[in-house]
C-alpha cells in the first residue's frame, strides 16, 4: 500500500500553503515530515485525509484515490486535542471505534490492552478532562489506532510532552511500525526524525526542500562533522583547508568540514601534539543539512 503525492499544491486566498510536493511513501515505512510552524505539514495531512481539496496535483493510496472505501484503513492523530473533555475514556474510545465499524466487545478488549501497555488501566473510567496532558495524548493515540489502520498519520504526536511520556509514545509508534503499519508523522524536532524514520521530507514555507532516504541524503550532502576531545590547544585547526566551522563545548571540539577527505590531514596534525581521548568523523545531522539548504534554524 504505497501513498503517492504528485505535484500537490494548496492555496488559500491567493497564498500558497503547499507548493508542488512530490512524495512516495512505501508500505511499511516510517516517514518523517519535518518543518516549522506554517511549513505546510498539517495542510498536507488534511489533503491526504480528504478534509481539504488540493488546488492542484493528486493523491493516491495503492494506486487509487482516497475515498470512503479506504478511510477505515487510515488512522489520524491531529495536533489539536480532539477528545470530548466531559466523556469518560471508555465512552470516547467506544464511540470512535464504533464509527470504524468495530463491535463494543472488540473495542473494550483492545482498549484494555492499550491501557495496560501504557501503564494506565485506572484511567478507563475517568473523564478525559481529569487526565494529565501526557495521558490525554495516550488516549488520543489509542483513538487513532484502535481499529488497526494500515496507514497512520500522526501530527506532532510528541508536542508538549515530558521526556518520559515522549519515550512511551515513541516506543508505541515503533511497535506499530514493526507490526506492519505505514506511519507518517510530522514534527519540528529533528532528533525524533533521525531516531525513528528511514525517510523524510523537509518543508519550508510550503516548498519541498529535501526528501528521500535519510542515509542517502546525508551521504549525498558531502559535509562531515569531526569531534575531537583532548587537553591540547587545537585552535589552529579553524584555519586548515576544508574547515567550514569550529566550535568548542568544554573540552570537546566540533569541526564541520567540506567532505571526508579533509579528515585525515586534520588527524595527522593533532596526533603530533600527543594523546587525544577522541577523534570521530560523523555524518552531518539533519539540522546541519536544513541550515545549509534553507539558511536558518527554525527551532
């Protein structure tokens, strides 16, 4: 089940929110949508779901237009809180599950399983408004996946959560992907995409800046990062050929170099000074690539 976006665009009152996006999301993949506020992520999701009509281009899922015949194969977690605060957890999940054609018996069984998995079985009969933000987000995730969708769209699923709850939800998302679901999620946190995703699309002001396999994007980019740790003065390195940038965090030196060929001459110079605890060449981060392509860091 492949999701394809072809020349997808959306304008509002003459303002372009999404500008000719082309994506191919393979079945079973974990795909990251990266961009700041106003980049076009949520607008793209709403077009995929049929909540907004594209101004141009088309969207297909497994070669067909997305309509009511396939909506039960899709789960969506919106960025905004979409739960009724006065309902009890079980009432809300039963209602949404029945909209997806599930029986009350199956819903209750799966709800119990998920509440146990999240370590909050006591929340079943609590009103949603009485739950913490983290526990509300767990219920929102359960609501979006209770019907075992094949395609799951998560819009900023970790936004505003404490580190413990972020890890709990990340583990659940990884498990869903391992079980075969195709997952697309948006975030403005680059480290989440680097950790979870095989492929990504970076949006900036509606435009597709970079997209594709993360390892290939990093390899093609060229620039590398060198981390050096030791007690010697290496300030001279900033003037060596191929060095783009140099910064120091306590005893750790971080160099950005144009490509990997400059690493060996740098290594040969520092070993003349004596012992160094660390010399490590890394691929560039997604943050480095974004700044290079767009010229700013949006975080």
